[in-house]
C-alpha cells in the first residue's frame, strides 16, 4: 500500500501545522499531490485503466479548487505551498 498512516502523518506534519491537523488546505493539497503522483505512475504502466484515469482527473480538480480557495484567502500561503510542492499552474 502506497499511502500508509505513517506516510499521511508525515505529509501533514511537514505541510500542515501538526500531524493531527488534517484540515489545513496546505496539508490536503500536499496529500492530493502525493496521490496524484502515484496515480500518474500507475497510468503510465496501465494505459487502458479508465476508472483510475477518471479518479485522477477528479483528484486534480479537487486540488485545483483547494489551490484557488487558498489563493483567494491568503496569497502568501498559496505561493509558499506552490513553491514547496513544485506545482505550476
């Protein structure tokens, strides 16, 4: 399994306030980014897996909406998470 509870805690600890604080936008964006990278690798090997492709597109949309929310709420936090994760618009 690629996303164990320990990996999730580490992601939230690094990008959120604490490892228990799973509600911050930065933590959720980082988690979606981790999952998107994993699914992208899976789809490179399994090109005909359309269900996973659909899930990936939905996940990218959710991450985009979170980034837009963060951009409107606090532009400095938005810029920091974009730079830290290496996401480009």
